[in-house]
């Protein structure tokens, strides 16, 4: 699926653990060489928070800004690199706005400078082609539940079993115990979950090409219909360089939470901002990073298409959504300027 050798894969309990291992594992092994990490402002909390922990403990972290589509700037990345840089961690595709980052270019720059490159591919894995060789990726995180596999199992790809050109480890474990998973991740191996992950990957790989084409058609049908038929709606994320299944729109003068509740009454499930942080009422850090005002970020809705979403379900959604937005705007205390 990612053009990796099986010896370079270790299994973790989740995408979150794989992200933590990539960041903290590289820091623990390389802190004598330098104390600088480059990442972006739109990372998932599973990358953002371990970087913040190291920043608290004296590391310098460059939080690269993104443009209005959520793309990092390659020149700014290159400018941020210093003698102290030990890790670049940029996500493959964003979980909220679906934007796909220029991973191949990032990998090329990282390798030119001899810096380890990690990408959080939890959202991209199984949805878009990934080639760890062609894209110069050293470390990659993925998670089974995003491709209909079991919850509680993820993986970390480590180029050359975690060894550099001199045969030395460039990443350390972050847990210590038995010698499982090439002494990189102790604990009894979760065979049933790994088998489920493998089967889901196999099915996903068989269907990815046709399925992503089908999802792109449905995605664009939804986006175009909303932008045309609902006033004051703004697409968040890149119009084409985005995940096949992701739609993220801000509706002015409404609250995202009310959209979620109203659509739920019609049997339609969407989320505000990021479902990963649905317990927080703060506006999404991703939407603020692409330049949305706080009130517009709060009126955002993320809808995702799945393998089992049909065209008639999309039509039903497109019939109900304008009615919901219209009703909420009539009730809304948020005034048009
Ligand atoms: N990274 C991204 C981009 C995600 O979207 C998610 C989960 O939604 C994660 C990491 C965390 O993965 P997991 O739920 O397997 O810990």
C-alpha cells in the first residue's frame, strides 16, 4: 500500500501512539545532535502535543504557517532549517479540511539536508497513493480504523528498520519492556487486530482507485451544489488537492453545533471542525490557521463520504441542508454586517 518492506513496519496501538513514537523517539535518539523540530500549525493533536511537550522542555519548534488552502510553503520550510534541526514532521493530509501537503517536495528537501522526515498519514492512508521510497519518507504513521479496520491498532513505518546509513539507530523506543517488534515496541503483539488491519488494507488496496474516483465525484457534487445554492458559504481547504472524502464548509451567521444537531434530526451525521476534538467548543486551530475569523470558524461543518455512501444519500443531504441553514439563519442572533 505504501511501497514499504514489511521489515520496516512495526505495529502500535493507534495512530496517536505512532505519531508520539515518531516525534519523541527521534528526539530521544538525536537530542545530542540538535534541539530543533519543524512542523506545521495544522497538525493533528497527536503530533502537535508531543511537539509542545518538547518545546516546553527547551526544544525550539518552528510552527510553519499555511496559506488560505492549508498548504505549507516549501521556501519557508527550507528557510527554517538550521544546523540544529533533527526532525521535520508534516502531515500527509489534514483531517479537518482535507488538504494534501506537497509531501514529495518536503521529503526531497529533508533528505537534501540530511534531516529525518516524518509524516502523519492517518487520513491519507488508503485514500491517496503513498510511496515512501519515491516521496523520501523516513517515518509514517497510519491507523486501521480509518479504513474500516479494527480500532486500537496502528502502524509506524521506519525506513531501514530505524537505522541510518552508518547502521546506527535514528529512532528510540518510547516504551521499554520485552523485545517485541524488533525491540522497538514492547508488549505482546496484538495478532487479531493486526490481522484485521491487514485484511482491511488488502480490501482497501483492491478498491482504492475506483473508490477514490467515485468519492471525488460525490465530493465535488456536494461542494458545487452547496456553494451555488447556499449564500455566504465558503469552502475550507484546497479545491482539488484534497482528500476524496472530505468536505468542509463555513456558513456565515450560523453556529456549526446547531447544524450538527439539526441534521442529526434528519438522520444525517456531520461534525463541526474536527470530530477528533468534538468535545471542545474552541474554534478549530486549523480553521484559524487558514485565516478564518473566529465567528466563521465556528460556523463550519465537516462532512465525510465513506465507502458505503450512496448517491441517493448525497441527494437527500443536499435537499435537507439548505432548509437547515435557512431555518437556523432565521433564528440566529449572529447579525449580518
Ligand atoms: N492523525 C490524524 C490526522 C487523525 O485524523 C487521527 C485521528 O482521527 C489521528 C492522528 C489519531 O489516530 P488514532 O485515533 O488511531 O489514535
